[in-house]
């Protein structure tokens, strides 16, 4: 079950956003483009709706499903 992060600071949102953007850029350089569903999950993590463990679980599940 995901741990909901009810309130995160602006600086934490920025840190998460930078981390996700760096990962996205690395994937794009390798020719991979995220499925829209995964982009929505990224945004939920940035906003603090899910934690990084929840993000990881969703990414792994999507990769296994071929997205």
C-alpha cells in the first residue's frame, strides 16, 4: 500500500521534480518515451500524493506490463 505524503514543502516538490526530470532525460537519450500513465504517476509523486517507493512500484509494474 502506498504511503500518502499529505504535505510536502515547496523545496521537496522542486527536488522531486528535478530528480524525475533527470531520469526522464536519461531515458529519452536512450530512446525511451514514457507512457502517459507513467507521466501522470510522476506528477503525483512531485505533488507529494505518493512517495518514491510508490513511484518505483508503479514504474516496475508498468515495465512488466510492457508500457
